[in-house]
């Protein structure tokens, strides 16, 4: 049921655990981030994340913010992520 709700969402959804393992994501997330099918098929988390990071305008800042979230799991975040192609995504990390 959770998977069906995740796929029905209009937002791109990515769930990552405290050990930085990708737990799940929806198809809309893949489409928004333009993750290549070849990366999805490998199920290689490092390739998945590398594909995302390579699209950012300020990847060091993004990586730093993600690391801070791993260390402070009680932190809620709402900000914007700028991509090199001019798109901007809203990032929401709820408690």
C-alpha cells in the first residue's frame, strides 16, 4: 500500500536510511532527476547518487547539507536545489 501511495504522489520521493542506503524512490523522482535507465537497472546506489550530484550547480554544498541531515536526524529542512540545466527543486525533509 505504501508503494502505491508513493507512486501516486505528484512529488518525486526518495527515502534514505540513517546509513545512507537508498530504501526506495518513486518513478516521478527518477523522471525529475533524469536518472538513466542503465543506472536504475544496476541498482548501484553510488551510481544513482553520482548521477544526481552531477546535475547540481553546487554539489559540495548539497553533499554537506545531506551529511548534516544524517548527523541530525531530528532536523527538518525545506530548501531549494538548483540544477545545472536551470531547473530548481524544492527539498522537503520532514521530521
